[in-house]
């Protein structure tokens, strides 16, 4: 596949979060028209049409599904909330299998002191709710509970380390090394990791951790977007186009390549300004950035 500019986009994947307001069909059609090889799906768009139909829409566009986002949020102290999370993750596994995604991305969850992502800490939260070590242990325990179900469905669970900025409310696993340690008790076919440049670009151990992920067979996904300043008030939506910020994509892509990764490269951008732009404009912009900043370093 190629665009009119003759870029090879066979490994380029459009994550539906990048054009958040597009329907699944609109996203798939835009990606296919631009010559992409895949789309990465978020569950909201899948659930709007149902998982079986979502898979048909993607296949009809001639695309593959590079991943499904997201499961996770395993860190609750309360047994009832923990059960709700595990049950929701089972549904996510079912959805991944139905749409043809071999990988389910997991955002592991923040501290129990945080009632909902983006909110202030609960005023009565005590030490257990702020215990990072214990929260990470619960991630391991609930992952172990979910792995057999995912294995039966043919879906690999993929841990996403998140920038420390999100440690309180979204992801208590901050480095690729931490994610690999949590994955270690499980087979590489059961639990992998994702390299998301936005979250891990700053890590001084990143090169070694990517090499380790490759050696262990756990490098399951590669997502790209850029770190731009100033951060928005809602830091979640502060991501930028590849090449607009501070991340060294040539170097990180080279590490991923050398680790043996041959899968899709998803562009996943959360940014309200980009979401307001026409879908086709964003899709072409993403393709051009991929061709300039990522593609030359994949081979």
C-alpha cells in the first residue's frame, strides 16, 4: 500500500483515538484511502457497532487490527471494584478476539487514593491508598487471574508503562523495565509490553529495556506521538504530531527495529486541537510524519 507520495504505509496504523470524533467506519475508510495497513481500535468505537461488526468493517476496508485499547485498571483495594475490573477485562478480551486483534493493551490503573482519572485525591485516603508497591502487586495478582481467560481467547495481554505524570491516576507502572518485571512470570505469548514513545522517551534505561523486551519475545506493540510543550491543563490531551516536539524517533525506532519488532506502528494522539481538524487532513499529516520520522529507521 502507498499514498500518492509513494510512501510505504503497510506498517502504518491509525489509532482511532487520533481522530477521536470519527466513527469506526469513517476511521477505517480514511486510513484505507490514505494507504495505511492497519488501525488500532479503542473499545468505545467497537462497542458502538458491536465487536463482530467492527471486525467486518475493518476487514472490508482491507485493513488489519493492530491492537485493541484498553483493558486494565487493576489497582482497586475494594473487592467489589476489583471484581468489576476483572469482569470488564474479560469482556475486553472477548472484543479483541472478535475484531481480530491479537493484542489487548492494558493501562494498569493509578493509586486507589484517586477516585477517577484526572480527579484530586480522596480527602479521607490513607496510607494503603497511596502505597505504590502494593498497587503494583495487585496489578500482578489480577493479571494472573486474567491470563488463563485471555490465553483461551487467543489474545495477548500487553502492559503499557505510562509516564510518571500519570502515576497517581492512570498507571502505577512507569517504566518498560517495571512492565517487563511484571510480565516475567508469564509466557511471552501471554503477556507482552508496548513501547509508547510519549510515555517512555525520557527513561534512561529505555535502550536496555527495549533490547530485553525483544530478547524475551515480549515486544508486542509500538505506538508513536510526540512530547510537546506547553502541556495543556488536561495533561492527558497534550500529545503532539510525530516530529513536533522533543522525542528522538530515529533512535527509539532503531532500538525497536534492532529488538526484532516487525509489527505495525500505531500513531495514537490525544489532543483536542487535532481532534477538531478534518479527519482526512489528520490522516494525511500522520502518514507524512510517519514517512519522515519513523519509516526510514524501520529497516
